[in-house]
């Protein structure tokens, strides 16, 4: 029986936010059993917080945004933090932020993954919860398709395709553990197609973006400050995002996921289906005890 986990000590990161370009400070703190993952806006009156759940997602354009409409707490681009927490098996944590968006760091989940590892993990006196589907769940978004089937571990297979990418399509598959995630996924950086970048700049976004934190796909080339960390870095980044988005079901995930050209909209749609199924499973368990 695996126990729930939280951080042994607080973890800290400061840097520039991707879209606002503002300096952002983030702390991940230990939390009580069965409290899940929550984000706290320490810069707002009353320090409002929002649970990291699919039911609290309010936007999936260029990232996953969560909000609590009752208290005004809103947090943008939570997927990299959620991904690193999920990979480490952290069930309970409070993520304190002094703004609406976390630091983009180097565009990957590696800085978050490393800071959690440095803080250490604390086993708690309560059984850990895992979501495993009791039947196949399938999201069909046209070109995008994501499916999860029952499994006793988290394993993901993914294929991506982007016009202008020199290595296309890209495929990768692995069983996600803390060790494999740190080695194969954590360092995969975010990317953008050049034509999309022009549109984002016109919208007043990506003010904190740079080649230090992203790769640009343009006319058969990938432009970035350093060389690619993996030959198929794009598909690995997509899997890394998916690890974070499915964690929004409310607990760690055991399932076999197959994703074709995934993105936040369909990832979060699947997480919402998972969250609903998990609540049904819990209700059925309660009925069975009576």
C-alpha cells in the first residue's frame, strides 16, 4: 500500500513569466493529507486559492489556466508545475505565487522537477489515491485524439506533427516514473511555430519569451539558443504537458494513454472525464460499504 506524499521542505523559484513578462516568484509548500494540489495567490487580498482540478479550468489557449470564480483566484500555465509534481508522486502541496503566472524558467519542467527533488519528499500517514479507469475513455478532437485504458502504471505513447518541422512526424513512448521522467521528459522545452509567434506578439502575449526558453519552428528548421536536448524534443514536451494536464483529475494516474497530436484542450477534456469517473468510483465504493 503506497502512502500519500508531500514535500519535506519548501521549494522556491523566481524568474520571468512567459506571457506577462513580469518577474514572478513561486514557492511550493508541504500540505496536509487529502488536500490535493492548490495554488494560492499571495499577491491578492485574502490570499485566495484554487484547487488544481479539471473542473476549475477556465482557459486552454496556449496553456492550462485554472480559476476559482468565487474568490477571484486565477493562475495561468500550471501544466509544467503539475507535471513535475505528478512525476514525483506528490499528492498534497500548496503552490504560492505572487502573480497570475509562474516563471517560464527555461521553458521546460526541469527547474520545477529539480527544486521538488531538492526539497525532498515526505511520506504521510494515509493511503495514496490513484485513478485507474474501469473502462476506456476516448476524446476525439478531429486531428487530435487521446485515449486512456486501464493499467497498473502510467504509460504514454504519443505522436505529433507540425508543418515546417525538420523531423516530422515525431513519436515517443515510455512508462512514466520519477526516474524516466527526469531523464526523458523534464528537459523538453516549449516550442512555437513562427506564424503563431507573430500572432501572439500582436496580441500582446509572450512578453517574457526568448530563445532561452523556447524553440521556434520556421521553414524546415528549429531555432533555439542551444542545440536540441533530444532529437524528438517536441513530442517529449507534448508528453510532459500531458503528464501535468491529466493530474488535474485530482490524484495520481495509472493508465495507458495513447495521444495523437495532443494539446491542452483535449488533454483537459480527458482529465475532466477522468475526474467525473473517479467521483463515480468513489460513490460506488461508499455504496458498497453500506
